[in-house]
């Protein structure tokens, strides 16, 4: 059992927790908590660390059995060391080192009718994780991210996805304009969620292959990116509210797309 925060393995884990560069260099990320551990697809988990107390529970025993069956190395750490490792105020007792996922832009257009969320410079990890979770719930086929977006492997993003990180394809692009042009060449219509959109959200059709552009939390889409859209749409709002949180705006748009796409099945 590891009982010191000075242990080399523990130092490596802390670096992975804190540094996107370390995660990228090693091609791994951290997953914390029993639910998220159960969500990890077979073949992606590399190492498991659990607190002494956690492994004494029924849930902990089941996690250890699963890891052993999959041939994954399991290490027990003291409760104090696990609190040091944890990225939450209430540690859940288990942490896994997982291989990073690899996708190409073609993976985003999977499914009968592609529905892609394209994010420009989205900075908040909680927003990013929530958007991934919402995207899965609304039937989106993938997420396209500009290089200015938050690191999708940030522990806060991973927690916010509630497992959707393993099921929704995502791709970072160095050239968002070029990536959007590529989507258009594949027959994907590009819509921009914009405060000055000339068409209301509920007047627009999402039944064809669609990419939805969402901008930065405080600045929205840049003029250059907004100009790439085939149509700018606005979300109707009451009161004196000027804008919605980026994750909320994405959810409103995606579930309108889902509503429209589900209609034929209801007829």
C-alpha cells in the first residue's frame, strides 16, 4: 500500500491531474469515481488506484474484481494519499489511468443524419463536459473543437460528462474554418447560434445533416467564424436577459433538433 505523497507514482498522477501537456505527452487521462470507472470501455483502462477504505466496501471489492479480470494493475493507497490525489472535495475512493481516445473528422458525421456541435474557444471545463453529456442525450453525432477550447481531458470536464466522454466522438482542429469547409463539402448545413440571428430557432429546420456553431462564453462567435454559417439563428428569450450560458444555449438548440428529428417516428 502506498502511504506517502512523495511516492513516484503519486507524483506522476498529480502531474497528470494538473497538466494538459503531461496528459497529452503520455496519451492518458484520469477518471475518478466508481460510476465513471464502470463506464470505461474494455481495453482503455491501464491502471487503477483505490483508497484503503474503498477497497473494504462491496463496491470496492467489485471494482477490484473487474480490474483483475481485465488484467489491470491495481494499487491500494492510504485514505490520506487518496484525498491528496483526488480532484474533488468528497473523494469517491477510486481513480483510473485511461488511454486517450482517437477520432478523425469523418467520425463526427456518423449516423443516418449527422448532427455536429462545433465549438469555438469554449473555455469553461464544466460547460464543455455538460455539452458532451447533452450532445449524447440529444443524439448528436460528434463534437468539433477549435484549439482555443478547454482541454477535454481536464478532470472537471471528465466528471461533467458522466461517461459521455466514452461515447461521443470529438476532434480538435487547428483550422476551424477549414474543418467547417470540409463539413460543407460532405453536405452538412452549418447553423450559428447567434444573438443577432435573422431566423428564430424554432423557424429553422434541423432535419438535414447539420453542424451547430457555438462560441466563447463571454464573446460568442468571432465575426469570421459566424460568417461561415449558412444561417444564423437566435433563441427567443423573454425579459431583460441578453444571452444564455453556452451549455444551456447548446442544449436548447440540440433538443429542438431532436424534437424535429423524432417527429416522423410519432406520426
